[in-house]
């Protein structure tokens, strides 16, 4: 299968490992870095260039990774040649705008990584919309044997209600940790935290793939993929989080056992399986 992947391919982009997932699923992948091309020729010429590339290469499928800057007419033109897929990994925010809504209507398939976004997209695209876990990068998310630096930490940026938890507990915040650096941060932390907004991001999968112990806010559909108390544990308020941090710091054997179970469970959510689910549907 030939895949034209319209995405961003800088060093910290998840699109890099997703393209690798397609290749390891025996696909030929043509990468079109739509933001980089736009910097050189502008948005309109970029869109025309993409359509010409599709006409010349005649891929079996064109995968648009969000691509808010790309005009929806491009999808219509690609539909004349190939199957089209929209990949949307964000929660419901300003990215779910009129342009993206039009792409959901036009694409043959839409895949969403966040449950609330999936439900919103399904109202637009109906049976052509599917939920797909973002998963983890099998090339850089794995356990690393390092001594602990933190009892508890959060990898990411503070925003919204995360400030409430941080103000109450004061855990270290690790920003700009990508690829193997993310795995190192997980491996150096006894208890890794996760906060959710209508669903969970790839942080959950990356932590589990690094055999990290995870305390997370719950999310809808969580029980479809994981078992609370076996793969990780949850909290719903500051006091509960404080109590569970204390408990799991004092019960290392249980903490490590849960981390190992979560590591085994998450193996089916690597980016190769992510790609295969798209390919099989097509």
C-alpha cells in the first residue's frame, strides 16, 4: 500500500514514529511536511503542490494529520484519486473549527485519539468516524535502567486544573521531554502523574511503555483498554492523590507489580498497531 502522509516531521513530532509504523506495516510512505512547504511557497501554492503530488503518485490513501492550515478543497481533489483519512489527536479546542469540520465531512475515514473529540466528530461524520488510541513510539518509549531522582513528577505543561494539584502538592514538572528523554524521565520517577481533558493523551501510553508507575485522572472509555488497580491507579481530587502518593511510596512491591502489568498491557498500542488499524479499515 502506498501512503501519502501529510503531516509535520520535525524531531519531536509523533508523526515521525507514525510514518515508521506505516513502513513497518509494509507500506510505501511519501512524507509531505505541509508546514515546511508552506514556509517556502505559502499556503495556496502548498495546497496546489500537494494535489499535484497526489495526482502524480496516485497513493492508495492520503492521511491528513489534523492539517488545519490546509484548505478543505484539497481533500475533495484527493478523494478523486485516493482514499482519504483524517487523523485528529487533540481534545476539543479551537482546532475543531469550520475547516476541520469540513474535512471530517469529506474524508473517507476520520480517527480521533481523545474520546470527547471522537464523540463530537461522530456527530459530523457518522459511521466514517472511529476512535483510535494514539499509543506510543516503539523506537523511543521503553524502560531505561536509571536511579530514581523523583518520588513523584509530571511530564508536560501546567494548565487549567493542573495548577490546583501542583499548588497543593508541589511535584516537579518536567517540560520538553521528547523521545528517549521522556522515557528517561519516567524511569527516574517512582510515581508518574497524568491529567486528562475529555480523554487521555499519548502520555499514558508512553509512561506505561517505559514501565513507569502511573497515577492518572480517569477518563471515559478507560476500562475498554486498561484495568484500574492492575495497570495503573486513579485519583479524582487533591486529597485522594496525596493519599495514594503516600501509599504507593510506602508499598514499593505493589507499585512495581502494577507498573509491570501496565507495561505488558500497553504493548498492543505501539505505532505499528496504530498504522495497521488504519490500513485494515481501508
